């Protein structure tokens, strides 16, 4: 499978798209002043211990305390095998450790105690972030676990010969702490591991030195920005090219790859075509489609995706596809066609929590087994942790998927004020960034010195004039024009008035 990484970096926002065999499968966003917390390491102070919930609130210097479960603070057994117990690229709890054998939270933590923690889930829905005391520092090939004298291999690496090869490389690294070979480590050379080893052990030493010089609560380590983090996590041996459309971001990635992936430096390209990067590769269209509830399949069938508070429902429909043979064969063909698109939409929209996929009912057991096996195969490509239950007699497949950051709908849209929250519309910030891209898209429709009037909805006008005035000021300076923002309640979004 050929992968490509596209990095679209502008002053107010960075976006990264992952393409597999030419199709967009993931899109990540990071906006100025609103970067996520996942991966950050803090020196926290225990604010409150909750024995009834076997958890604790930890102050890490944010508006809301972080939440720490007992399983994320209890010391691991020395016999614990990280490689066999993980479902993705990081450590997890041993399945053999029963709840009764685990220490209690009030035996491990006391109020006022200082503790080093790492964010595993961003704040969502009024809740503070979730944290763990099991610090893990990821590189391209390795995850470094300070203070743990174990090595392990990602469970996603199934080839026993490759697992043995990787274990031999890890055993030869030496040093303190533990290491896990990531899924991307398959076929990597020993020098790739040594580059990661140097980078990660130096990073751990910096965190330890800072911990000795600050008082809680304090930030000890900030995770890499989106562009660097994506290149670190996505750029495996099958990565053909990394395209970046900003010189500053290109320079920073070049420095990072010199440290953690010298072999990838030759694949880093500065994109300089006149057409915007995401437009040229069709990513903008995929983002727009991901905000719609209906996805059309090539045969004429469709998917309907609906997010609720409790779960995400994905319905497979035959639509206009009527087939050529018996009904059972038609249904089976639509379900098989839907499987890879369902898996792709889950990744593209970053859907998490409980997902229920309603396939069209099939009578034959062999058809049901084939759809389920193909679905498992497609979900195995996902970096997020997933668990799939067998197809039920009603044609339903239940999936749980790791959720650490907000999905694309929550990020780019808000509840529609006109319908009382029954639908979603783009947020003012999303509209402002869309407007900026439209103004700057070549070929320019404006003449230097021209005054351009833009009618916008009142809330967007307030955002552009008060909170995010730089977004259009930078665009106006680049175009050499003056922009006049006019608030108008009759406008849904914005309207650029051209002569």
C-alpha cells in the first residue's frame, strides 16, 4: 500500500491528510492557540482522591482538573508483556490481572501528592482531560517507557520471524527504561532504531531535569505540533512522499527527520504549484463530504452516518442498485462494496466510542462470514484501537474505537441555532478559514488597491473584527486590497461581493 502525507500549513491553521493508494483516509486539524493536549507531560498535584470511583482528580494547571483512573497509576507487574497485551502501539493492562489484585487508588495516591502524568484524552463535553502515570514517549520505530525494564512488540505485528528480529534489535539497544517496537517498525533497519533510541532517551532526560526544577502544577513536555507528530506517526517504509506547502513547516520537518528518520529526508517535498495542495489532491472535497450524513457508493447504494450522544449509527442501503441476479446476491454485493467505505469513513471522520453498523440482512452464513472477515481486515489498517463483535442475526456489527481527540464534525461544525440543535452548521472559525482560503485561491479575482466588501453573518463579523482579526488582515496584506466586513442577518455564512 502506497501512502502519502500532505501538510497544509497556514498561520491560523495546520491540516494534515493521509492518503492510501491515492484516497484520503485521515485528515487532522490544529488551529492557532487551540492545539490538543494528548501526549503532553505534566507535573501534577493530586487534588482529590475518589475511593468510590477508584480514581483521582489531578491539577495540571488547566481550568479543569485531569482525571486519573487507578489502572493508569498502579505499577505494572514485572512479568507484564507489553507486546502481547497491547492492541496498538502502547501499553495496556494485563488481561490476567483481576480487579481484586489491583492496588486501591487511596493506597497509591494522597491529596497534595506530586505526580508526573501524561494526557491520553483531550477535554471533551465539559470534562477535563484523562491522564496516565505510565509515561510513553513515541518515536517513529519505538515507544520509550521511562522507568520500565521491559521490551515488547506491537500486537499488530503477526509475523513471528519479524517479531524475533525486532526483539533482538531492542535487546541490543541497552540503556534504562523499556521499549516497544511500533507497528511501523516492520522492516526498519537497526540504524532507524538507534536514531529513535538517541532521540527518545535525550527527551526523557530533558523531562527529568525539568521535573527537578519546577513546582506542581507545571508542563514538563509539550507534544510535537501536528505536522511533526503526523510525519513521526504516519511515515513508515511504505510512505512514498511527504508534501508540504509552507517553507517554515518544510524546514522544521527537515530538521526533525534528520534526528529521527534520515532515510525519509529524500521523500520530503516543498509543494509549489499554484493550485492549493488540498484542492489539487481532492482533500477539500473529502472534508466537505465528511460533513454530510450520506455517502454514495459507486454502485448506487449508500451509507447514512448519524452521530448521537450514545453511539454512532451507520446504515447501509441498496439505494438505486438493484443487481442482476437474486436478492441475496444483490445484498451481498452491496454489503461487500460498503465495507471498505465504512472503514474509511470511520477513519476520515475520526468516529470514536461505540459504533453500530447496520448491514443489509443476509440469509447465507457464508455471506455473513465473508462480510465480517472483510470488515475486520479493513479495520486492521486503522491506527486507533478498535474491537469488533461478530455480525448479529439482525445484520448489526458493533465496534468500539479509541477516542482521544474530537472528531471532524465536532471540530468543524456547531449545533444549528435555527433548528434548536437538530442539525449542524460550520463554526464561525471554520467559515473564517474557508473565506481566507477562497480569497487567496489563485487565480486572484482582485486588483491591488481595490476595496472588497464581504457580507457575513453577525457572529462571524464579531469574530473577524474582535477575536481573530489577523485571519483576514494577513489575507488583505497578501492581496494588496482593503476588506470591508458587513454584518448581515440575511446571510448564512458569508458572501464576497465582486464588481
